[in-house]
């Protein structure tokens, strides 16, 4: 109980942990764990920085692990923007910023719900998979908070949205350092979260996640909830070790298995990577939305616009335009000129457009800035195939 | 032969399912069908967003097939349909937000029936919608909020009997409640009337046989309150809208519930604290840095003594019985940046002033840091709320923290002139007094008993050496 004894034992534990880490340099591929009969606790750390691969490994762990097991998976991704399962990529991120960014961030749609987050090498993600009957939104967020406390981050705590927040000297309101999302299936459930440790891009995250298209789109699906964010200022490895230690405290001492690109050869994971990186998944899983420019949409339905300027509006289902209205001041609605524009853009795959000026027959001067603005907001940046 | 029997049973089941719906709106006639409602995929779920439909009209469904993905509060879940059939019509499209549990989302028919007959089937044909049920008494709607205290808290929640339950697991064992059990127990006429008048049927208590909600219940409810939002007023002048956080919601629910369920009455007393202040000064002078007693510490101890002398107040109204506690656990109201919290000092009757003082300081600090453990703020048999540090407050009344039966509201110290008998006649002295107002729940504590409690409290505060007895 004396303080010095406690300190010694924790030092010993850290030494023991690092020894364990050094020894498990062999990375067994994931398919092996299904053969272990009672692999009730498993810990994986990914060496890959590909978000598509890491999320596919995570999904494989969720779907193929033994029903009673509890799994911890830690991974770090290269700069990417991860949107939730039912979100709209044009509402959630700034495509102009993505296109012009030297970081070339990837756009990823994950399988769990919730809002949009930024990943980069200064952000470590944790993921806990357990039986659905034991699922609890706070249990593992609490575990990460304990890990942070052990790293002397005393002000960290879980808030009512199940995010992890931290007190900062500059503000009375705590800043967010980690967001959580969940996926529940009948037997197995997943809770994963980010943790902003030392992102060099902290100041720019707001720029990437703030879309100018947002006010011109009325979208179904899930909205993100914006929060002020900050870095914890802890090293990645220290954080990983601390989380692993707290996980071991809860579930038992097991070795860490390192995974990486070799896992990409497992057929199920390979399929997952293909699916996650396909534009079909990223863009065409978007719930129905109504886009109207320059007059913002008032509701989910298309309506004739009461404005004196040229206005184009469309409804897109599954990322493809199904209905549209063009408002042209030089002709009445229903005019053959307007309806030809309206009809011509039906069937357009919004993410495939490379120049709206080609899609919309631009006759008059006032249409050019509209096409330009739409290009700015809607054109998609790096296509995933380039970025794996 | 078996298939015939099974089919008949399946048919019977379907027809009883559609009883609630198919019979209500016979405006158009459709072939026999079942309406699929939004399931509660966790015990606390009240509404969800529809994600991607995994089946389209005309597709066959086998038990266990995923019908549609549902998202609620950042959790993505698959709705696995447990019966056989064919999807006839989707009533709520992908991306629809906030569909209340129990509201129709699709139509199913038997194998071999014609799905195209349902092209024109609308929500009204399914029985219409109702808004999400208000969060049930014990639970917060979507978030896992703890709080036996008067407010939600930032620290993580666990569970206790009356605290809101974190969803998906814990107290109920996480068994997914099938959608069928969620149909309101109401007569067909009541359902119809509820839809017509816009009353939320799930919130009503039934007075019919077996707790069934009858037409008269619905009538009473519809004349009772006007639930629906008025159409938007003309554009107002500038204002700021703050979305309601779950903590705010919890505070709102629990305090409203307390005001509604507890017949509050208030007993006030002006208590002289001159002797108490002197004793405090004396004890602090010999403290040697070990402790620093505050007036609140004395009051907490006095509350403990009064509760022991009048144990009726140290009780809780439960279902069918009143529980009288042997220990006095005092919840102490602490103002923190996130809101009001009430950490508990346990077994106050057995503690000395020094321990009380140390505990209150420690709990207060940890409450402000958001580091309280659930058992440190859930429970308690009586609450003390001291606003004496605010010099403007003479007295105030507080809301009882359910399931406790009383709360003491303490005002600021004032100098009051009192007459004193001396040999020369009546002269005036200055006395330090505070006004305390006790709120009691008349269900448990009758008026005279509340008065007794205040009398004992005043007695021991005005003669603080009696704290030693």
C-alpha cells in the first residue's frame, strides 16, 4: 500500500509489457485465431496505416471471432476523413479542401454509425469487440480514460454523449479528444473510438470537416455533432501500451498480436477492402438528399424556387440524380428549355461529375458562376483507388 | 399435414398481429397483410433512423434475414426479421430520421400473395404514426445518464434501481424486446381515437381489464394536455436556440417527476447559529491544520441527528411499502461546471465533524473534476442544499430528490435583533440567524412529523454541544 511499492510495481509492469511486445514480433495472420478453441481475450495492433485495410480487419474481427471472446484492436491511419454509415459526404466534408490538400486525405465510409471524424498519424483508434449481451457504451470508454489517467492526463472523462473529453487551461468547457461509434449485430458488438494524441493537423480539421455545401443540401441520414477538439499530447506507443494494460487488467493477460498488410490476403478481408474503397460504397450509400443552389433548399421535396436568379435543384437517391428543377429567369418553369436541362441531368452520378458546366448546358452568363460553385462544392477529390 | 397445421398457426398469428392495424382503417381494402413496426433494438430505444433497406418489395424474407439497417445514437444495428414472408411495401425510406419505436415502417405479406396490390398503401392505412414515447420514468431516452441526484452528470453511469439504465445491457440482461411486446395494450377503438386526436397512446395508463387502455382513457388524455407544437410563429426577433443536452433532459425529467409525484409541503424555521459559530471558531482554532470546519459540516451533522430522532423522514416511498433506513446518508448539493451534483456522505450519524468535513471537501473536489463513482452520488436518504454563500438569499424552497422524502434548503446568515431579558429590563442583542426551509413529501411525512423534524434540527443547531449526545 505504500506509494513506493506501487510505483515499483507499475514500472515493472511497463518493463514486462515492453518485453512481451518485443517478443511477439511474429505476426500471426488473423485467420489463425478462429482455430484457437478458447481464445477468449485477444489483442491486436495494426502496423498498417491504410484505413480501408484497418477497417476491414476490424470488421473481420467482429464477424469471425468466437462468440464469447472480447477483442481489443488498436490502429492508426494515414490522413483520412471517416464518415458514418448513413452520412452524406458532401455535407460532412469540404471537397475543395480535400482536393487541394498536400496531405491527399482519403475519404472512407465506415460500417458503424455516428458522425464524421478525422484520422491521421497523430490519432490512435481503439476498438473493442465483445458479446452483445455484455455491450455497454461507457465501459470501454472508461477503460481508455483510466489508461489516460495512468499517463497523467488527469482531466480526461467520459461525457454524456460517450465521447472522451479533457479539461484544458484555456477554457471552462472540456474539449473533445475522442469520439465513439458502435455497430451491434445479434451476437457480437463493436465499440470503436478515436483518440487525438498529437495530430499535426489539429487546426485544419475544422476546415476539412466543414462543408460549404452544407447549407445547400437538405439531407436524410445522420448529421455530425461538432465539438471543440484538442490533442492529448501523449505518444502513440505510450497510449497503446496504456490501453493494452488496462484491457489486460479487465480481461486477462494475453500477448499482443501484430497485424498488417499480410492480413490483406485473407479472402474476407480482401473483399472488405474492395468494398470499402469502392466509390459505390463511399458515395452511393448516401441517403436521399436535396441539393439547391444558389437558393438553399427549404425542405426535402423539390419546389419551384421564388428567386430572380438562375437556380438549379435536384434530388439524388443513392448518389444518382432522380429529379430536378431548373429555374431560369428568362423562361417560365415547365418551359421546354428548362425541362431539357432538368431531364438531361437525371441519371447523373453525382460523384462521377468532373465539370458541372458540361452537365448543365451553360447558355447564359449567370449560369457560369453557378456551375463553378457546384464544381467547388460537389466535385469529388482523390478517388480511393489511388489512395490505398 | 404438418405444413398445413403450421401454416394455419402462422396465419392465425398474422391475423392477430394485424388485428391492431388492419381493422382500424378499413377505408380501402387490402389483401391480408402484417404491418412491420420499428423495433426496439435495445431496452431504452425510443426512436431510430432508417438506414439501408436490405430487401426490396417482392423479396422473400426468411427468419434471421436482415430486413433493414437501423441507426440510433451512433449505433448501427441490423434489424433481423424473425418470420417468414414477402416484403410488400416500404413505408419509411432509407435515411428517414427519428422514426418512433412502434411506428409502421413496412408491410409484409404471405408467400404467394401479390406485392403489387400494396403500391398505394400509405402510412394511414397502416394505422398512422405517433411520436416517440416520452422517456419512461426510470430511464433517460437515448443516453446512459446516471443521476439519483437532481441532475445528470458527466461521470460515467452504472446502474441502480431508480437510476436511468445504460442501454443495451446491464439491469435487464440485454434481452432484445421483440417488437410484438411493444404494441400498446389498447382497445381498437382507443387506438383509433388516439390517432384521431393525436394523443400518444404509449404514455397512457390503462383502466380497462388487464390494464388495457380504453377509449375513456384516451378521451381524458386528449382533453388534458395539448401536446403538439404550435405552428411556427412569425419570425421572431433575435434569439439563440440551444439544443437540449441529455443532462438537461434528465434534470428536467427527474425534477418534473418529483414535483408531480411528491406532494411537497414546506416548513421554515429561523435558527440561531450564534453558538454554532462560536463553537466552530473554537474548534478551528485548535485545529492545527488538521481540519477546517464549515457551517455546512455542522448542519450536515445536525441533519443526521434530526433524522435519527424523527426516522420517518429518513425514509423512501417504494412500490407497496415505505422503506425506513437505519443509516442517515446525506446528499450534499454541490455546484459544478457541468451542473448540480449531489455526492453522498454516508452514515452521517456515526461520523464526527472532522470526518464529515474531510469527506465533503473531497467529494466536492471530485464532483467538480467529474470523478465521482456512481455509488458516491446514487442513493442517499436526505439532501441538504446550502445557498448560504449567496448573500442575497434569505430563504428558498428546494425540490425533493426522488426517491428521498425530504430536503433542507439553507439560506444565508443574517444578523437579527432579538430581545434579551436583563436585570435592567429588555434590551436588544444581535443574533446570527439562518432561515432553513424543509421540503417534505406528504406521502411519507405528515405535516406534524415534518414540524417535529424541524424542531429537532433547530434544537440541536441552537445547542450544538448536543451534537455530542
